[in-house]
C-alpha cells in the first residue's frame, strides 16, 4: 500500500487569475470549495477563457497539490490507441510494444488528471473513461494486474456538453460523472472591465527586461476596450505580445496592436485588379474606415464616452454619430473615464 503524499496546499493559486469583474468572480469563488473535494469538476467556457488556469488553481489548492498535474488534450486520442494513452501497456502487449509504457492515469497518480476538450472524446474512449470513474480501477494493455486509479479528474469543454448529450454525441452517464461540480468561465466580452488589468499583466509578463517598462497609450487602451475578442484572454495576450515587438519605444499605440477583424464579422470580398493587386477603390475605402475608427476612438476618449458631447465636437447630429459608432462596433460605455484611467 502506497502512502499519501504530504499536503502542500497553494493558497495563492487564485492570485494567478487576473481580473475582478463580477462575472469572473462568480465563477472562481467556487474554486476553494471544490478544491477540498475529490469529486470531478467540469469547467466550461469559450476557447481562451482560462479553463486550464482554473484547473491548475483547483489542483494547487487541493490536498493533492504535492502530486502531479497532468494535462491531456482529448482531441488527440485515436480510437486505436486510446487504451494505450489512458492505461499504458506491458512489453509484448502488441506487435510494436517493445517496452513498458506508462499511461496518463498512472502518470497522474496521487495528483490530478485534467482532460481538456473532453467533448472531443470518441465513443470508445468515453466508455473507457467511464469505467475508471466508476470503479477507480484499470489495467494496462497486456496486463492481468489491476491498478487503483488514485487520481482526481478535472475536465474542460468549450462545447455545450449537455446539448451533445441530448443529441446522442456524448454519453449521459459520463457527463453526470464529470459534472459533479460545474464552473463556467465568462468570455472576455462579458468582463471588459478586466481588459486594462489583463493588458498590464501581459505587458509586465512579456516585455524584455532590458527594455524597461512598456505601457499602453490611452488610445491603444480604448481600442482594446472596443474589441469583442472572440479568442478571449488568449487573443488579448497574443495582441499584447505582438504590440511589444512592433513598437520601439516605451509605449504601445493603436498602430502597434495590429488588430485584425473579428472572425464573426461579415465583410465584403476585397476587390482586386486582374493582376492580383488590390484596387484603388478598396484601398481608399480601407483608409477611410481606418481614419473614421481612429477619429471616433479619440473623440470618445476625450469626452469620456459621452455621445452627445462627442457628436458636437465632430460637428454631426447625435443620430448620425451613433450610426458611425455602430458601424465600427464602438461601445461608448467602454470609454468612461474610470475605465480609461484604470491602467497605471
């Protein structure tokens, strides 16, 4: 009988999750509670919302924190190799098994196994995982010896798992085994007040030490606040990294961010000339759109998000000014003074 590893609970784990928006706090306030349990946790949320970070915090605050934290991407499991991935194999178990292999369940012994993208598990893998969750036992491929799975299971999905159950694409019994506790992480567009904090965090994290502190200009910060961020926190981090290396001074302006249109935005095809070059008309329209957006961002910032004052400054009717804001998907609430000034 193996003895349990010493308890080494990381009480600072939650401080690694940056943000204070109510939507985020409602999600992570459950972490200390579920950490004390041995039951499975299902963490849901869009791509890039920080599901693995929350899983790591649950592990770090749990009695298993001294044990390993093993992450596997379920989308990488092939039907023919899934038992080998989960349980490992003995030498000679099959033709190419020339050595003993340890599966991920054994690697996570006394620790936590985090199943990322669990919604992508093929049916055969779902059955294999269900057996381990039910019996807490498994056998390596080619072995007659039964092992105890001394593992805490965490799972993550960016798909609505309950809907996959109703459509017959995911086993209901496995869903209920994984979803003893449930934590849903909000997308970044629902916690925009955290963008200045996250941007400051990523600037500090990724700026080269020899370069010194790098800051966002107010215009760049306003542009970040105006985005919908379909890639969520991961997309924001990549934007900041890109900006750091596209800028050469101690600040990032909008041109350094090199933001691309959101994937969910519909755009007309770009006209081109017969030789593949973009037409004068399309380039002119791009320049006009770029000017309009930068001008509107500056006006909203100077007027702290007050649409009436910004419209007067632009010499336009409020209704026409509002149409321009809608065209460029700019939300005046994101330019209020207390948000713009929150980044040191």
